C-alpha cells in the first residue's frame, strides 16, 4: 500500500471515531498506579449493564499524574470533557450523566477540550499549561498507543514519507540546521552525530535508541513509549535511512513492562503497514528494529555500556574515542540517540528546521521535557520551550509547594545533577545555564524539596545510589564515591569534622578526573552543589550536631510535650512498633529514647487536636535524662 | 533442580539460537520460567553458548534483575527513588525490615516474604510507594505499612 492510501484509511478511521461516542482512560503506568484499571473495568461493566455501545479506549498519559485516573468523554454532538481522579464509584454517575444523558457533570470535571463552554475551564488555558508548548507530548493521552492509525491520522509518518523523497545528506543537514541537541542529557548536536556516523567507514551500521531511563524520579521516556511509541520508531527509521543503516535496536529497561508491551505492539503494526521491513513505502530502503530489554543496571544508560549490554556482556563502559559513530555495536558504526531525540526527528523533517529552531533559546533549540515530582502540588510531566525558568515550571506548571511549606531546593538531572537553591529559581532551562549553575539537564527529572528535607541527607542519598550502581571498572568511581558516602554518613550522624568538607571537595575532583564515563564523572555533583548552596546545613550538622530539617535520625528525637498530651488517649502507645512509649491511662505518655527508632508513627497518629508529638534537634534539646537515653540507644544501634 | 525445572530449562534453551548475543534474553527467559537461575541452569547456558561458566556468572551477578535463589511467596519491593526518599522511603524500608524480621535483599526462612529495594518505579506522585507482588501501595507511612501487611500475612 502506498502512503496516501494508508493515510486516507487512517484518517477515515479517525473521523469515524470522532463521529461516535467514546471514552478515553489513561492507563499508562502512572494511571494504573492510581487505579485506572479498576476504573476501566467499572466503565466496561456499567456500559454493559446500561446496554450502551460506547467504545472505551486505553490511552497513555497527558502528563497530569496528580489527577490520575484521568477519563475523557467524547460525544459527537457535544464538547469533550476531561475528569480527574475518577474512581470506580464515580463511574455510574458519569455514564448516567454524560454518556447516556446531557449532563456533562462539570462539577467533577477538570475542564473541557473545546473553548467557551460555561462552567468548566478550557484545558489548554489552565495555569498548568500556561508555559507549555507540546510538540512530542502533543498526542500523549489523546490517541490509542496501540493503534497506528490514530498516530497516522495526527500526521504521523508524513515525516518518513517526506524523508524517503530526500537524499540522506539533505536529511542530515536539515537535522543539523534545526539545532537539535541530544536529549539524553549531555546535549551533543544531533546533526553532527548523524554526520559522523554517516561518514564512518564500516558496514553494517546500526541505529540504537537509548530507552534505559534509569534516573530515579525521571519517567518521561516511559510516558512517551507508553503513550505514543510510533514517533520514536518513525525517528529511528529516518535516522537509519539518513546514515545508511538497515538495523535498529531499542534498548529498554525491563522495569518498564508496559512500555515494552506497547512497543512490541507498535513495532508489529509498523511492520504490517510496511513502515518497517523490506522496501519501505516502495523506496527500496530496508530497515528492521529489534527490542533488547535491559536486565537492570543504571550504568547501561551510558552509550558504550549500553552497547556492551546489547552484545550480551556485563554492561561496563569503555574509553572513548573511538566513539560509537565509528566503532560501536560489534565494532561497527553505530548511532545512539535518546527516546526524546528520535521523537523530534519526524517533525523536523515534516515542518522544517526553521520551525524547530524558532522554538527555544539561541543555544538550546526546541522544547524541554521534565517530570515534576517531590514536594510539589501537581506532579506530572511537562513540555516547555527551552529557556523557561525554573520558577515558572515549579510555581505555575507544578502549582507550587505542597502543604504550605516553604521551598528549599530543586534537584535537576538525577544523580548526575545538582540541587539549586531559591536564589537560582530564575535560571532559564537550557543546557548551558544549568551547567553553569553546577547542575545539568540530565534526563529531565525535576524534584522539588521543601523545608523538611535535609540537604546533607539528600547528597548522601544520591551518593548511596551511585555506589550501588557503579559498575566497578574505575577505582575512583567504585571506591572514591564510597569514601565520600562514608564521610557524608558521618556528618549525618553527628560524627563529622570540618576537615571532612575539604576531603569531600578533593575526592570530588579526583572522582571526576578518574572515571571513564559520566556516571562517575558527574557523581559528585549533588554533593558539590549542596556544599556550594547549603553549606550552613553541613556546618549545623558538624558544629552544632543539629539537623535543621529534623531528618537525620542520630541528630533528631521525637518528644511528647507533657502539657499537650491528653492523658486518656493511647494512640501512640498502641501503635509504637518498638513499645518505646510508656504511661498508664491517665498519665502523661513518655518516649523511652533508648528504644525509639525514629519511625515517626507517634507523630502520625497523635490526634491533631492534641498535636503533642514534636521533633527536636539537636538531641540536647531533650530533657537531660532523655538525651542520655538517646545516646545509649544510638550506641546500641537501635537506629539501624 | 527438580525434574519439571529441568524440563522447562531444556524447552527454553531449545527455542534459542546458540549465539553469544542471546545470553541475556536467554537468562531472562529462564528466570521467567523458573523464578530464579539455579547453578545447573547457568552451567547449561554456558555449554549451550560455548562460553566460560564464569562469564555467565559474571553477567548474572552484574545485573540487578537476576536472582540466584527463588523468591518468597510475597515479593515486597520498596521504591528508593528520589521522590520516595524525600517522603520517607527509608523509614518504610526500616519498618518492613522490622515487621518481617528480615533485612533488605533477604527472603524469610519460611519463604513467606522477600524484601527488596528498587531504584524507581516511576510513580513519583504517589511517593513513598511499596509494591507487594504487582499491587501498588501508595503514600505509605510506617504505620500504614504495618496495616497493609496484615492480609498478606494471613495468606501464607
């Protein structure tokens, strides 16, 4: 079948759908975690009970994770309405109200997808979307990821059709002129990479998609693969044609089973329609894509380690040069790009380099995709033009800090990135500004911390992650990070000395210099940025044995205020897991600090009308007897 | 290995091409069938692919996904991603170690529970998150964790 025919068929299928009544349910991993599959079942049961034949379609994620499960009801003769947090209990009401009747249940709605409807906001006008510019997230959550015709009807595969009419050098030039830089984190110009690989001698050549998204707190690649996998596949086919490769691999984490399943379906569909395989769209170009599932190693995200993993070896990096463009998979020229990078390709070919480079800043073109998580009101996914400030993303898109707490830091780029303070919130998001601030774009995880988070503990958390995930090849990365972690743990437990800070700085430099790959090379960043911007917290831990955020267990104690304790209540006694709380009925309750494991259950269960449990730091703010008991507990190792 | 395990192993191996690049997918398949990778299975794989046993063992112990021993009935995974950490993930892990009387990475002697930490399950808006089997337990506290364990305990 030729492309216009495929297109006509897809468009008519889409039009028929628009002329019918249908329901979209977001069943990406985030939706499922919030119970979307129960909602789906409830819809199917209710529709069957009411003998209605509305189509229920599982879609991906719109990026509004805080509002999951998210349901959209689309009616041919009325406007489309999006409902947040749809639990199974709400389903009969929605079916009765809007599927069968004329009541759009706007009191339950997040908004509408058509303008100028009274009673509910127009979704693109929500403050959440004020700064957004959706390019590769545009169709996520609106189309069926397992129906290639939905993608084609939205303009999918037009880029490939156009590319096949161009010469490979023309494509590479177009990508180069667009200013696209690698979205895996380092920001290398994509056009250059393609050019190097196309010029490289050796055959066969390979195209690899890096979908080994390992940063804790980053999940945009997963969302793209679960919501609109065809755009990644299309980008890879164009890349293959441009550099002269006939084989591609998608290396994806095994921890993303749903993304793997949806990708398998998507690949099958692309083969069925002739976008993959032999003689693609009659062009005599052949291209195949194979899935390789990772077996769980963070370091596999590094390009040379990733290739080792595809070859079935231990995933350890090797020195570069030679770069993969010259000597990659099985020693052959290999192009490696990230999921997001490939996603932009078909649009750049279709709409032109000028269109893409008109978005963003001078040095960083296009959009940036971030996951928002941590102490933020509206966690989720966002796509904004490069150059948008952190402030705008956190406060406008993310809805600000949760529970009326105050902002402390934002962590960008996972274990390779850094923690930036309030004074840098006006930093524009682009590769260079973030690097200057000591952080990096990384994969795009943006995690907000509030006053209750300890910066030393946070640094220690990332170092702990790196020590577990270091592949062990380079001594400085394997052992140097461990030394840094020990120093941080000492500081957290009140055993730190001021000279530890100098040692940390020295070690950080050595680790950067002595590591082959970016895992070690950037591992000290969380420590360096927290020391640079939150040095007072380190000093409080060392000099005053105080954890200002009251997080570090050795420096923090739970205490029941005698004048606030309601003597009749026994919530804390009944729930304390280590039976550390004593006090007969009618007596003031008291924590035996020697047994207390700092789990916080007493604080959680103490009724808000009493609010008698507090956290104290340093532990010397306890009554002297209790402080001594706490010391004894620590010495016995109760805190683990 | 039991007789059934051996049969399953031969079946999986018989479907695979003896190419070095197939080592990881093959091990993944075997683990999917058997639940873990017994020593004999690794030896079989080594001779099938004609590579040293130590190379198979190296790969198996390098990647987090592979297991050398079977899991307990209930597989408890505590998310240790950044968002979960900031909301007290470590306290949840400690609570589970206390409640189940095992350390992270261990399986209870009666094979009732296995406790593991995972890097990030990507449900950051529900932090801190614990998975028991495939069930997601969102917004945990040490106290809620203790309560959520009860039905699983009765099911042993």
